[in-house]
C-alpha cells in the first residue's frame, strides 16, 4: 500500500482552554472516502515523567487524586512543560514539585504517543538518579502523598494493575528491562 497521508479538507474549533484544544476535522482518506475526525491537542503537545530511583533500590512514587478516574493512584511524578521550558527542566521541576527531589542525573528512558488516534501528545520519560532533597511548592490543584517502594514491588504493582498511569507503567517496565530497576 502506498503511503499517502490523510488530507484535511476542513477544520472546526470546538473547545479551547489554556490546557487543551478540541477540534473536528473533515478528512479525505487515501481511499478517497471522507470522514470526520476529532483531534485533542494539549497546550504543549508534550509531557514529561520521572521515575525517581534511590541508591537503596527503592522507587519514589506519588499518590494523588485523579478527577477523571475518580480515585487516588500511585504514579511517578509527571506533568507538562511550561511554554518554552526544555523537557529536562520540566522533568526536574515536576520531580521537585511532586516528590521534593532534584535528580543529579536524568537518564532518558523512552518517548511514546499517549493516545495516538485522538490526542496529540508525546510523553518523554526519564529515570531520576543521584537524588537530592530540593522541594518546590506543589501546584495549587495537587494534594500529594509521597512514599518509597522496593523496585520489585513497583514492578508487581504494575503487573497487578495497581499502577495504571500509562507514563508510570511504561517507565517502570522500560527501567526494569534496561536493568535500572533491580
């Protein structure tokens, strides 16, 4: 099959906020068939996540309430870059705001599309090593609990679906595969 991209025929904004835009595009597929497609674009189109690893073999996780899922969940510190903020600086800021640490080294783990068919967002994941206490005040909307877990327990939490945040799942499994979690 020849690679021919979809062609945008129309584009109609539906919703705008400082964090997210929603639009509906009229598109023509390579087959010539026409369709409508919803597109969600986040303000930065990028997010960052840090899996903080202590020399003791423990992983720092944060627990916070997630309104959309209506529950409290363990996850790695994560968030979005501010306009013009480099990805690694955003990762450090989120780590400081949510877990109270700064990483002496950020090791890139991977990047992935969080929802390839609807949302335009690429998540950039890091392992945080050589951690130093260096807290920043949390965002006004965040009420966060911080705890340390043995690395093997964090992997089991992913396997038992006790950790369901996509960025944390991908970071944990990638770090385990590469030997950063032992």
